[in-house]
C-alpha cells in the first residue's frame, strides 16, 4: 500500500531480514528500524524519543510487541516482564509519540490485544503478580490491560483527530512463548502445529484498523475486522482510568 515502515526490534538478524523483505516488496521506500528491548523502561523511553526525533509525523502507530513466560520474571525496573512488555511498552511509546500522531491527524493507534483477556480481571493490589503467578493469567491480564488502555486513550484523544482501537488477531503462528526451553515452548509449538493460522491472517485486522477508510469508531475492540464487545471487565472505565494512572506512576510519566 506504499506505507513507509518504522520498526522496533531486538534481534538484528531478524530485523535485517525483515527490511530485506520490505525493500523487495516496495523498492525505493526508506523503511527503517530502531533497536530496543521493550521490557525495559529506559529502552522504551530511549527508542520512543529517538523515533519522535526522527519522525515529524506518524500516521499509524501499531503496538504489537508481546511476550509469554512460563515462570515469573522481573525486569530491572521491578516490573513483571509480561506486564512490562505487553502493556507498559504500549503506554510509554504512545505517550512519547502522541505529538507526532496529532501532527499527522487524522491518524490512528492500533493495539494488539487478545481474546485471552476474557477470563481475567485486573488485580490492582498485585499488578506484578508477586503473590500468585501463572503464565496464562499474566498474559491474559496484560491483554485486558491493552483493551482498558485503548478505552482510556481514546477518551483522552477525543477532538485531536487521532483514533485508537484494539483487536484480537486470532491464534497465530508466531514466536510467542516458543523461546522457553522448559515445558511452555514445546507446548506452544504443539498447539500452533495443531491449529494456528499464518501471520498474514493475524495481520488482517491490524491492517484494516490501520488503513481502512471506513474505520471511524474509537476505543473499540475488533475481531475479524468487526467491532465486538469485550468482557465486562474490559468495559470498566473506572478500571481504565485507574490503570492509566498507575501505569504512569510506574513509568515515571507525569
């Protein structure tokens, strides 16, 4: 479609391979990549500032980084790693790129959530899951956080010309969870072998929300390119505001 892509990656080999594919599909388009570990606050802030400096306008921001860990891991910032990568990184990057999105209005924010949110609730007394960690719950709560963040973001962006929506991409064959060398990696690989769909299928709703001219709603949750109601917990605007405030505190953003 002619878009110029600005990517964030950790692995240089995979990033270079992706750039090669992009250049083959769209010769002459100046795609770029920035390197960062989006589980670390210092890296989120550094790469967000670098992109904001390099790009005077951003037409679409797609927050898609994600992780899944069999056992609880804590970052250097004291954050549970799933929460940090899957939720806090969305919050920090969007905050740092907000002015560039407003400058490009009408523009869009697209947040990758999941139907895994439906079984969970936000426990504000234990956001870092120090008392009772489970990888399914950690992932599901982070995806619930994505939907609540989208709702509050849409409210705060009202009148700017920037719309924000989130989505469930489906069960897609990616590297999520597969680098775990204990039980989780083999379990995820087997499940994906059984029923996962290809990455192109998972990208369909992301591309729709990023580009379709008929997307006019904001703060919504989409499945298969259609808005659907998320869980009751995901529609709690008090929780959305509270999570926003708590995430800003944890990230040191006023």
